[in-house]
C-alpha cells in the first residue's frame, strides 16, 4: 500500500516484519536444539535453515531495514544468512567433498559468537525481551564453541538452544497477538 505525501513523494507502508523474522529464527533454533539433544536427525533443522530460518528471515530483514530499523533489519538479514551458511557448511559442502570438521566448525561458530556479542552491546536500547533473547543466543554460541572442542555435551547446548528459540517464538507470538488485538494481550516490553 502506498500513500502520496504532501511533497508528492510516494511513501510505502510495510507491516512489522518481526513476527516472520522471529518465528523463522525461533522455530529453526528450537529444531536445532532438539537435533543437538538427539530427538531427531539434522533433516528438520536443515529444511528450516534453508527456508524459514534463512530465506523468510532474510526477507523480514530487508523489510525491517526499509522501515528504518538498523537493529532488526541487520539482525534478521544476518541470522538469515547464518542459517543459509549453516546449510552450506553441513549439507552442501559435504556433498561436494569439502568436509565440515573440527577447525571449520569452531571457526564458524566462533565468528558468530563474536558477531552476536556486538548485538548484545546494542540490544538493551531495543527492549528487555530482546535483550534476554540475544544474551541467550550469545550463550548458545559459546556452548556450541565448547561442543566443537569437546568441553560441553551437545545435549546441554541443545536444551539451551531450544530455550533460546522458545524465547524468540514467544516474542513473535506476543507481537502478533498484541498487534492483531491492538492492545497488550501478552507482556512484551
């Protein structure tokens, strides 16, 4: 939907992309946690990583940047790219003869740990629930770093990762409900 401003410039209005972005991140993260715990194979995680966690979240980031949100847009696009890169690392590369072993995975997760730390520094200006989400995400990446070097059980990391995804899912659900009902149905501050 577009609206003509007084200056004659057409202004476009976009809905809040946070629900799609956070749901894509949350469900894919929960699937990853359940995979690390041992409930299922990598299939559900990789399927979500390429579609909902990757593509839908990346598109949500484009919309959020268009709306002027540097934090949300950057986060959605970057973590959408994270899911794509995880898919490439764990599925595409092995299919082409490039192994994803100890040094590659450690470097991969370490870079995302550092990336997430940068968002943790800025998140307190965005909201308390998102601050909890990003600090949990930082902990998830730290635990994954330790899993790769054999200092943490995949199950411990998996449950923490699942909880991180659950927090993202709750924020998305609260945003959706509060927006649809035009009042605070679920707490979100």
